[in-house]
C-alpha cells in the first residue's frame, strides 16, 4: 500500500490569497475615487452658495430700487385710509341728522289761529346711559370641551331728540288739539310723541285771560351709524 506525503515548501510570508482582487491594489483606487467624489461635492456646494449670494445681492439691489416707490405707496395708502375715514364720518353725520325744516314749514297748517308761540327750542340731544349686562355668556359643554358663546358688545345707544314749543293759548281744549296735531300724521316720521309736561299749562299773569303752555315733542332718535 502506497502512502502519499505532502510537503509544504512555502514559507508563511510567501502565501497569497486565491482572491483575484488584491486589497493592496484596490485600497488606493478606492481612496482616489472617494477624494474625487469629495472634490466634486465641494465644487457643487461652492457653486450653489455663490449662486445664492448672487441672487440675494440682486434681490437686495431690487429692494433698494423699490424703496422710494414703496414709501410713496405707503403714503398713498395712508391718504386713502384718511379720506375713507372722513367719508365714513360724514356719512354717519348725515345719517344722524334730524331735519326740522319741513316740520316748521307745516306748522301754519296745523296750529290753531288762537295759538301764539313765544319760543321754539331744540335742547342738546340726550343719550341714555348704557345698560350693564346682567347675564354672563352662555356656555355649552361638548365632548371635545367647553365653548363660550361670545357676546358682541352693543354700539352706543341712539340719542333722544326733542323739540319744545311754548306760547299762549285761549283754552285747554285748544292746547290739547295742538298737542294731538303735533303727534299726528302731519309730522309722521319725525315726531314720535307729544306731551304737555306737568305744571306747563297755567293761567297767564298778564290778565289777558290766556294760558301759558309748553309742548314737548320727542322726535326720531339720532344714531350715528
């Protein structure tokens, strides 16, 4: 029987790998590729930064050129807003006018011949004090939480306007007819009610037999809206 003997004649430092790719050859190549890729990436980033800086400089230059136009536009907007505020204010004053010209022109048609006016006065409009809210906002609970219903604050109360007449009359019946005429259809839309205040009807002290009277007419409320 034959016997096979294997003799290893290679030293350890002469051994090589069976892999055809040599790491000592590929390592420098891979490092070179990585360096090239890094240089390309740095070049792209630098170019992007330069482009962004040029764009920012162009925007800044354009903004500087537009500053006078922007200032002029802002001034024009302020003027327009001021003009609108004045127009709105004039409109509110127009809506708040109470015109007495037509009423005074119609007085000869409704005033009895025995009535003699001694004064017609229009006191300053009166604005009643605002009422305080007694009830808190209504709150309703839901699955997601509680919500409060906001109460919108009311605007200023309308102003009460009066026109007062004083004069001489021959009798209480004539004064009553005059009061009814003041609150009648002739002045509808202007006079809401007319009354003779307490103590405002009395005998004249001049001995003429006539009576002094005053009639206060509450007119349509004045509201600046």
